[in-house]
């Protein structure tokens, strides 16, 4: 089977969908020169009418994408830095996301917001290092965080084909991952997957942290049987899949590269404990409360969640109850 990198999986998904559907267009800052190395080769293959560099105004090109979608296009908007989403929360949430509701379903707004970056990218400091996927899940925008190259391809394809706005976070910590992929295929939105079966504790890991969770599960294999659940889509969330896992293991740990307060980790724990009686208190491994990542790489790494914190959380959960 051919090896496929996460980054090239995104590129292939864009190229395949642009070939399949002429209404798919890609736009954003410096995408013709592939500044984020995701849109490589698209300009040469599809031309400047469908691969459009935009002015340095996130509000302008995000609003433009909404109008283009209402006029029949399927825009894919690339943001080089997740923190830029704060500038366009109004355009995505209050406009694109709500148009179908406010028109009684008379229109569709098929816009995909592709956000490569953050997540284990050190040294990018406070204004470039946010991972705000919980905000979009909170307001009901379809939100996906692929962990593998196959899922990067499959979820991006499904996002582009969706008739509603979808935000696709592609963590920097996953962009250079490679795996054998026989033939990439669409992955349904809203369906999680068990990456590793186990009996003693369920670890929910978001995005690139799935690979840390799998590594920790290997390290603890002699002490505990760890199940790793990858939600893939944060909204809509595969609650039935996760509840099935936790009912079998009786314990829950969540590792999430977002801030602790009002984060997706807290929501996962709250929803599970409403439906499952746990054998021990659940735990979460996240960025510190209200974290702003420092510029210094050593301090940056100390703030971001990692394997040591996850190992400690699993061990504490196994001792309790």
C-alpha cells in the first residue's frame, strides 16, 4: 500500500473534490504558493479562477465565501492559523451557520473552513497557538479534528460535500504523520472510532493526541488494558459509540489540546457521567486553565498536554474506585 502523509491527504482531498465537482473553489491567503503546504499544485491544475489568493482580510474573504456558497459554489476557505478564527466568528456562526435556519431551510451554505496549524506547534506564542474547536462545537457548527492521514482525507471530503458549514481542524502535530492507505475514502461525519480496544479504562483523545494516547497505552500494556477512542467529529459527537466503550471499561480519561474551562474535555465527561455510572472519578488532561502559550519552546511544551500527564491521569483513575 502507498504511504500517505496527513498533509498530502488534505491536498489530495481538495484535488479529488475539485475534479469531481466544478463548483468547488479554494480561497485564502497565499494559497497559490501553498504557504501552508496544503494547496500545493492546485493552481497549476485548476487555474486562478478556482484557486484564489485573497487580500489580508479574514472578515472579507470569509464573508465572500458565504455569498459564493449562497450563489451555488462550494468554497473551501483556508486559514493559516487557528487563532484567526476569532476574527471571523461572526461571519461563520452568525451568518453562514444560521442562514438555513433563518430562511426555513430554503438555502444551503456549503462552506468548508480548513484550519491547518496549532496543536504541538511550538514557539508560535500567544496569538498564533489557540485551538478553539470547542467554541464551534458549542454553537452547533459541524467541527472535525482528524487524527490520521486516512481520516484527514475522508473527513475533508465529507466536509466539502456537506451542505452546511464545516470547520476542519488539522493539528500541526499531525501534519507530517504518514500511514499506509490502500485507497482513501470519505469518512462519515459524526462517527467516532476505537483506535485500540481495552478493558480497564477508556481514553478519549482529540486530534494529534490520539497518537500520544496509543503510545501511552502501549507503555502501560503490562499494567492496564487501555481503550483509545477517537471522536473524529466533535460536533455532532458520537455519544453512543463513546458510551458503549465506557460502559465496558467503567473508567474515563480525556486528553484534549484545548483550555480546561468550558473545553470539550469537560463536555465529554459531563455527558458521559449523565449516562454511565463510572467505577472511578473521570479525569481530563488539557492545557492549563486560561492558558496563553508562551513563546519559549521549553515553556510551550510544559503547557501543552502530553504523555507524562496522560500516564499519570490513567494511573490515578485506575487506583480510584
